[in-house]
């Protein structure tokens, strides 16, 4: 993440930007391939409570057909979803 470099120094409050000064893409870039385990949801056990969704730090869990699903492009493999799942519907598997 690198900040934008500005040529002009703001002279007044109306010239100060009201948005972040970092390039877009920090939170929208795909997983860089360093994940070594990934969560896998057993859809037969999943009851769709979405506790895993609430605790996921990357926000990669979503609802699909009233069950939880994972966007593996952005999942970091931290395992928090597995630890929070009360019924044991999420298992961590080695990355292929």
C-alpha cells in the first residue's frame, strides 16, 4: 500500500481530501498464494446460523442456499470460522 503523492499542498480546509489517500485495491486484491490450509464447509452439517460470517476478519463468508459458503479468492486461512462453528461444520484442509 503506497500513499498518493500530491503535487500541491492544501492551502485551506476546502482543499483537504475527504477520502483516504491510499490507492484502492488493498482490501480487494486476491489471496497471494501463501495460505497453506483452507476452511471447507460440510453443507450437510451447516445450519446456516452464519456465526462464521460474523467472526470472519476478511469478510469472505456469505450465504448461499441458506448455508454458509466461502470465497476462496480472498480467504487467508486463519481458521477463526472453524473455531467459532459450534456444530463442527467447518474443517481445515491442506491447500492443494
